[in-house]
């Protein structure tokens, strides 16, 4: 609090804004197959709670039909290129015959077998496209992880036939997690928040945030940063919402603390500015109406109203 007092001493006080929120992954994905086939193998990592790395094969589908399609496509390309070479040779022979007859000028397209050559070229291009499609379909029988993450849900297993659109499982990224934190109005002005503006100016420095949660009867703590402020107020509370980010929340720590869990409720302490020349008063000394009672040098009681700048459960 700031005010004029007689027995109080001015001090420096760092503002700590208290909030709470739920842990959310920065990216959550649903794995869907792009081809239809039987599941022939499931990675040991592809189980609920399993960790995996980027590009790791999580699910293997039966590739036989797609390997066959690739062989057929390559044969079709070989045939199309053979026909194209034939038509090109015939076109060149037609040009030579035109010259042998003593004719001058450039022969027309029909003489040079233009339509036949164009069709052969189109057939060759189509065959190449079919090979590319067959190669992509064959590659799609290997369901790879789009990022390093953890499995949230597994929906298929070996022996099941899957088609396009069937959910294989749900995963989320583990490089960092985010927590939406409503900001208290009173302390918000003393926080250094990374607001973004349209003019392209750089946001302010990121405020530090400490997160706490009780896991198995033990209080666990994590540290993070406020990385952004959402553009809209929370519809239910009309409060601004900051987003805290915790990097590598699943790394094993020396103190044996548990990792953050998706959906876990945490309490947050956001570090704000340091206020100088303020009076820090215990909350139990403040009466209704922000009134305190001072003892004057003459040992008399004096009532005084104070202007609270920030506060918490203790002061």
C-alpha cells in the first residue's frame, strides 16, 4: 500500500500476481491414414503415455497392394515412353520424306504426326504422375510422427483394416506446454506483458512465472515465461488472459519432481515490477473500507484510509 504514516517504514516490494489455469499442449493432433490397408505393426511407443520422436514410424500398414500398384505404374511408363519414341521416330521420318519429295517450306502438323506425338507425350506424362502417386501411397503406409510428442489415445491395433478418415490415435507435442492465466485487474498494470501491436514493434520482455501443483501429496514447482497476451478478454470473467509457456515439461529433473500433465490444474505466480517507497501492511491489519489504525508518537490511535496498489493473501 502507499500512504502517509507515522510508524510505518517505506520499503521496496516486488508485485506478484496470482492466477491459475490448466495445462494444455501447444499442438494436439489426430492421426488419420491417407490410404486403406490392414495394420501390420504398431510401434512400442504408440501406446497411451508413450513418447516418440519426430518422423518415428508409429503405425505400419500392409504395403503389398501399393507395391504392386507402383510396379504396374512403372510398366505403364515404360510402355508409354516406348510409344513416344516410336512416334518421334515416325515424325522425323515424315520430315525426311517431305524433303525427299523436293517440297519446300515447313510441313504442317498432320504431316509430322503432331496429334500422335502430342498424345504419346501426354500418355508418358500421365504415367509419370501415376508413379509419383503410387510412390506417395506406398510411403503413406508408414504413419510417421509429425513432431516429438506423447500418445494421448490409441484407437487401432494390429490386424485391423483401416480406411481414410478412421482415427488411428491422438497425440500431442512435448517440446513445451501452455497455460492460460486470467490476469487480476489490480496487479496487471505492474506486470511486464508481451503485448503485440500492428505496427510491428517488438513486445516487451517476457515475465517470469512460477507454477505449483500438488502431485501425490507433494508440492511440485515449475518455471516458465509469459509469452503472449490473448487478443480478447475472457467472456465469463472479462479479464485479460496471458499465456505461460513451460519448455520441455517432461524432462527428468534432479529433484525428482513429476512432469506436468495435460489437463493438470496449476497455481501461478507471475513476477511483476518492484515498487519503491511503499508501505507493506499485513492483510489482517487492514479493516473494512481499506482502513488501518496507526499509533501516533503521542501514543494515540489514528484511523487512516490507504490506497492499495497490490495485494495477496498475506498483505
